C-alpha cells in the first residue's frame, strides 16, 4: 500500500544537510516530486537548532555547529537560504585552573611555559621537546602528537581530553585524528582557516524550513524508514542517509561510533564563560567541553540569562545516536563488507555521514550531496548517461578523508576545488 501516494520520483531517508540538499536540487532543477522521511520529530539532522522558551537563546541540540567552508559552490548554495553573521570560532581550554587558547599557538606556548618566545624561538623550542622522545615513524595518536608538540604540551592539552573523548588510550588510537588539530607558531587562534565562516542569522532550522519548504518536496518526520519500507515502490530511486549497518540489519556486526550526552543548564548570569566553547583538558573533569550558545550570535540582543550545555562522550550502543565514526581495524573490515552489499543494492544510493560511515562536516555533507546530485541522481532520474565511476560510497570516499577517521584538513573542499586549505601550518 502506498501510504505516501505514488507520485514521488525520489525517496530520501534522512532530512539532514545531505538529504535536504539532494531533495532541493531535484525539486528545483528537475521539477520532480520528492518524498523525504526522517525518524526524528524534526528536520535538520544533527545540525538542528531551536530557540529556548525560557532564555530565548538559540541552541544546537546536537552540539555547537560552526559553519565554515572554502568551497564556493557550497557557500553559494547555503547562502541563498539565509544570510550568515561574521562569527569566527575560537576555542579555549581549561587545564589545572587556568584558561589557554586552542589550537596550540604562540600564546598557548608562552603562557604554558612562562616564556616570551617569538615564532622562530617557539618553533625551535618545541622541536627540541619533540625530538627528546626520538619518535621517527609515529605509529599511533600519542606518538604522533608527542613527536609534533613534545610531551609536556601533549600531557596538558591532548592526553586527558582525548582519553575522555574517545574512551580509549591515545596510544591505541589512529594517528590521523590529531592531524585535525593544527599547531601554530604565531598568535592566530582562530579554530578554522576557511575562506567563509559564520552562523545563519535566523538559525539552522530556518534554513531547513526554506530548503524543504519547496512545493515539490513532501516531508514526513517521526517516520522510521524501516517501518514503512514495504509500502514504498522498490522501482523508485532512494537515497539512504541513515546508518549503513542498520540498513543491512547488522548482518556483519555493528560499526563503531561515539555518542554524546548533553546536559543543559539555564543560569541567571549574563555571561558564564566568555566564549562559545571551552574545552576541559583534565581527566578528572568528567565532561569534555561546555558550550555557551549566546556567543555564536553577537549580532543578537540577549537578556541577562544564559544557557550552557555540558558535553560528555562515550561509546554508542545500538539504541544511541551515532555521532563520530571510530574507525578501528575491525570497523574498517566491516565497512568494506557492508560497502559491497551497498554497491549491489538496486535503486538505492547510500550517502551522508551515516550512510557512508564517514565524518563529514556540514560543508562536506553539502558538497558531497551536490556532487552526488550531478553525477548520479540527476542522470538516473532523467535517463541521462550515468558516469561509470563506481558507486556513491566510492565518490564520497574520494571526496572526504582517505581513511575512516575524521579529518578536517583533507576534505571535500580540496578535492572539489583543488584549493589548498589554510587551517594547519604544521
Ligand atoms: P545527519 O545530519 O545525521 O542526518 C541524517 C538523518 O537521517 C537524521 O536526521 C536521522 O534521524 C535520519 N535517519 C537515520 N536513520 C533513519 C531511518 N531509519 N529512517 C528515517 N530517518 C533516518 N559540522 C560542521 O560543519 N561544523 C561543526 O561545528 C560540526 N559540529 C558537530 C558536532 C557534533 C557533536 C556532531 C555529531 C557533528 C558535527 N558536525 C559539524 C557534523 C554535522 O552534524 C554533519 O556534517 C551533518 O549532520 C551531516 O549531514 P547528514 O545529512 O549526512 O547526516
Ligand atoms: N583534541 C584535544 N584537545 C583539545 C581539542 C582537540 O586533545 O582541546 C584532540 C581530540 O583527540 C580530538 C582531536 O584533537 O578528537 C581533533 O579535534 P577536533 O576539535 O577536530 O575534535 P572534535 O571535537 O570535532 O572531535
């Protein structure tokens, strides 16, 4: 029984940035009707935000979402739905009762060691500390970090935070993870180095309402695809952005994810911590960071109250929301098994963060979706010749990181634009 009618030409599972972008392109450029399903009670996926009734502050329900990109096509796409403010993200780290700037930069180094180095002096000093351990070919996260910043900085800002965030000894984590965090020998303490950065002035939900408000798009929230799959015509093309292992009923076992628990508190103070995100580096503090959302929108008038959110990290069980792919050896093996099945699945394209088991930032999810629309979805829907360059999961793999581990330095932007990124000067 076709409970959603049978006029739609594309079914999209998941109303996050990946699903919404593809839905909008098909509706607006091909003028074809699209059905979007999401099991949550809202659209927006993990980028969802809402305004708090008590304080009037917009908060990001799944953790602070900072938009940044160097990809012109992505920026052009997203800014047609909303203006962005000029917020630039800075992060601070608390260690033994003091606050430092992160990523590690000249100010962090001088403050931590009580020195007054210039850039060249700091570089030489850190190189000396790093050389003390004689690590020539780092084999894991800890060795890589120590070989780059030396043990004192590693133990202060990285070891405890990482052990809390990944619930794993840093010596057992892949080295790639630390590549996401640059080390700088100047005073630049901006977290990102992209050409464009900011927050949507009316909030992320307003963007999703505009994208998915297209008259050719029908959205059904609170609807799990697996509860209605039998009612959907298998001949209709689907884009599935839910978890890859769930689609195949965990046939080869579960892929490893980290989940987060968030604890919201409303306080009768105007400014709790003076910044949007403060990390807690010490292992004896149970949470990894505190978000204070009002700082993301300096252009707004906020009252005398504030809303903060503590973030705790742990391994995801099946019932938890999967947030960060862990990418251990057995995950990589399982992923290849699922990928083979995904490639063989007729009329279904696997996409997005969950469907390809990749850490994708928002701009990467949008970039990959724009690419997927051009290369696969539009040709299949219009009968144009499909480029024979393999399944979508391969496309995404090439566009994002070469490993399963999230990296922010080698993302879709570089592959799509062949433009060097400025985030790290390591
Ligand atoms: P999602 O947004 O996860 O959307 C997938 C959707 O599919 C979900 O809504 C889910 O409910 C739905 N779904 C799953 N299974 C089913 C089913 N069976 N039936 C129906 N629907 C289903 N990116 C940045 O650029 N900047 C940041 O600062 C940033 N911070 C982040 C912080 C955290 C804590 C996390 C977890 C992510 C962060 N990201 C950030 C990444 C960002 O959230 C992702 O890039 C984005 O969510 C990817 O979009 P997506 O559509 O692939 O997946
Ligand atoms: N990291 C850390 N201390 C910090 C910030 C980051 O040790 O104050 C490490 C941590 O292992 C993290 C990685 O650097 O997973 C990459 O940082 P990023 O901010 O990209 O991590 P995210 O919060 O997105 O996982």
